[in-house]
């Protein structure tokens, strides 16, 4: 039996749970083609829109771990399928699907969370102790089921599977919010858009930096004679370097030896250890990876070694007959090319420090926006793009335009919820608390905190609301003189849950107003205000000019670990908003504007855009010498108005990015009921 597993997000509890989305009996398979055909049958049986073949299914599922469906699809043609007797046990906390006896493959399964396992005398997996997940995504009664997951619950199971509601594969996929996007093929062939109103996605800030900068330096080709000041063939030169670096890294043993010689030359010169130059120009997360590649190829010692290899390769002394042909020849770089590459490097390198600051694991997304704003506003911290024109009014205009572009990206005018979540995140970042409070005001901060609390529902809040619902039911019975004795308490709770989650259909303002009314009734708002005052008293003082450094020293996690015991509500909200770091892969999925994290030019400055940076860097003195009128005309013609510019790189996928990181795994089982080792190549 083969089970295809995927992690999903429960739309009611926002918890990531694993579930089997396909299961099929497998006969003895000896060849890779047999396994591939079997997997194709699974895909066809699932009947999912967009999944017409194994490849289309694999390419539409985000894969993060080694055992994944994509690996099977990519490697199984070249591998033989082997089945091992080695035991694999589902980990505690994982989720399995338990099937009813006699039910078809596509209906009648239960989602259950593993809380214990039992190994038989023969060393095989015998039983699994689970908690059921009911149709509202909540954990229920404990049960013991036998392996394989087909079968009947044990006799001591008080909750028989036959008496429970069932869901089909289609309902399972539709009912959960699946983010299924290929990291490799760059195409989202299947995305379910079952987003929850009130839950919004925030931008990935490292990408935001690149997007905003590309908007600001958007230029129009002018007729003012500045065209010859651009570094010629900037895109071509960078493409050459990337092609050479990629070739050296991915080729065979001879290239590896060559690379070691090159690396040694670089180490001798820079006195540091360089990693391999495996950095494509359009890196999905860190577009500034082009900087270290340029550093390698701008080094004389390194280039002298690599030039010998390129010459030898192109003469076919190294490459062999298989590499003959102009399309396979390696590009060359002469002295002029190296000089131009240095100009490009000098123009874009200052931005690397900003990008690296934002990608440190010590900074969470709540403080990223303030870092950007302070970085852009501060003259001393401004990169060449902003300091080129010095103290002139044009320089201030550029800074203002960049700030406006940044804020427009972060605060979408049509999303009140987006703004409130951002404010709450900034306020709950200790280093940003006082700045946020002073600039936003108490009312706005309280609205933001209340709104976030109304979405994520702390256990304290949820329990009090449940008590209130039970109290309402009890009051109804009293008022009715006992006439409510036929009222089912579970129905009352069900009505409460329906009322609770119906809030997601309301606007953010409605949610804030209703939550404030409820808070006032049960005293929560007053408690939050008290915590807010205490929090502001403890929060560190910040200086606008060095906020980036201070943010890297005072982390939210460390602060709330020490001070959270006396600030229950705020510490809960901080855990919700701050647990995901700015640069983690989870941030990419949770807070990205795009459903496709691997799209080539996603939010980055392309080689074409680098020309604009080079223009500014190379002609600083010329710009400063110009009169104000001429300089303003130069900026107007070459850089353009940020407000009117339409960045091609800011075009985002409309696919909603779900809360969970989606992973897939391939589990196989032998005919005797023991879980077998994952197929080779998976």
C-alpha cells in the first residue's frame, strides 16, 4: 500500500496537520517504470483539477524535505524501486488517516493525530494510539487503531468509526488551505484559494527592498547625453559571470580540481574562506548573492586562473567532443570587462548590507519596516542611491519617493487588516514599541492589538467566550422557568462556534468594534490597556538613527521570554506574530505576496536595473556639479516619478499564500502490514 501525505492548515485552528491525500494497494513492483506507472494511477484516482499526470502533480506541490513526491517524479525513471523490511514509525504528533473497513479508496477516512505507537514482538508496528480530529478540526476522544490504517478500532475504543461523519478526498483538499507551488518548475498548476476573510498576507521584506529600489531607479532612456555614461552591456557581463560560475560548480572532477585552485587563489588574496560560486543571478530569496560572485571574478588572481581554464575548455582540450559548438563555449572576460564588473559591483554592494541586516535571524518582520524607513531617512546610513545628490532638494525628493514607495508596498490602501497587523507587529517588537506608540497613537495601537487578538483567539479569550456562551444557555433555561431542559448544551456550543467563526466574514472595522464591546463586558480591554502601560515602561528607548543595530541586539523572543509572565495577553500576541523570523522559509510562505516563491525575477533588481545604480554611482560628481534645475531634469528623465512608475517586477501572482508549509512524503507498505522504507530516489 502506498500513501501520499501532505501537510495542511486546519482552517479553524490554524494548526498545521499532516494528512494522507491518497492511498492505494500496491502489488509487487520490481522496476522503476512500474513504480512510476503506479504513482500515475494514484494521481489519476485523486481527480484533482490540474493534476493530469505524475509530473503535473509533483510540480505543483511545494517540497521541502528529502522524502518527497517531487523527488520521486524526478528520479524514479533512473532508479530501481526497492522495498526494504526496515521499520518506519510515524512520529508522535504526526497525523494519519484511518480508513473504515470496506470503504472505498476515496471516502470514509478519519483524520487522527498520533499520540503513541506500539511495536509488536516481531519488531513490526502493531497499533497506533490517536486522537480524532472532528469536523471542526478539534481533537477528540482517544482511540487505538491497528496497523495498517485500514481496519476497525480496537474493542476498547469508545468512539466507533462507523458512527462518525466522513469526508472524501475532494472535501479534504478543498476544506484545507493548500499551498501547492513548485519551487523548481516555477509554475503553480494547482492552487486552492480557500482563504479566510480577515487573515491577510504580509510582504516578504527582503523581496520588498529589492522591489522598492527597482521602482525608485526605474528610468526612461533620455536624450540628454547621459546614455554613454552607463556601463555598457551590464546585463551581458553579469550573465557571462553567472554562466562561468555555474559551469565550474556543476561540472566534473577536473572542474572541481580547477575550482580548488581558484578558491585557493581567492583565499590567499582575501584571507577568508569562500564558498562555491553557486549563485544564480535571479536567486529566489537573496538576489544579492550576485555580489559575492562578482567579487570572485573581479579578483585578478582568481580571474587569471579561470581564464586559463576557459581558454583550454573552448579549445576542446578539456571539454571534449561533447562540448563542441558555439552554444557550449564558455564566455570570456577581458580587462575592460573586469573594470566594468568592478563598477557594477561598487554600485550595488552598498545595498547588500541592508539586505543582510533584514535577513538576520534575530530580526522578526515586525521591526523590518521601521528598519527600512530609518535606513532610508537617515543621511548617514543612506546608500549611494540616496546620497548621490547630497543635501540638495532633489536628494530629499528621492528619499521621500523611496519612503512613499515603501509605505505603499507595505500598507495597501484597500486592506485595513493589513495595516493593523503591521502596527501590532511593530508595537510588539520591543525595540519599536515606543516609536510605534508615539507615531500611531494609543487608539490606533489598541485597535491593532484588539484586531489581531480577535483573529488569533488566545486560549484565555476563547475559554471566556465559551463560558459566556454556556452562561447564556443557562440564563435561557432560568428565564424560561425550566422550559429549556430539552436544550442540548452541545448545540449551544455549536451555535457559539458558528457565531465565533462567522466573524471572519465581517470587515476589520466591524471585528474591532464587536471585539471592543465584548472586551468591555468581560474586562479584557481594561487588562490589555494595563499591560500596554507596563510594556511601554519596560520597553527600551530607541534612536531613529541606529534602530537597525539596536533591533539586532534586542530581540522579541528574548524580551518576551523574560518579561512575558506579567503581560499575558501581549505575550500571547507577540508569540503569534513574532514566532516566524523575517528570513525563514516559513516567512516566505506566510507573509509573501506571491504564490510562487521561485519565480525568476520575483521582487529582485534584474541586471537591466543594475545599470541605473551604476549610472548614479559613476556620475556622482557630475550630478553634484549640475545646477538644481538641470539635476532635477536629469532625475525626472532618467529615474522617472515613483508615483507614475509601473514596476514590472512588482507584478505578483494572485494566488493566496496559505499559512502552512506544504510538504509531501511517499510512504510504502508491504503486503504483511509493515511500513517499508521510502522508495529509492524519493
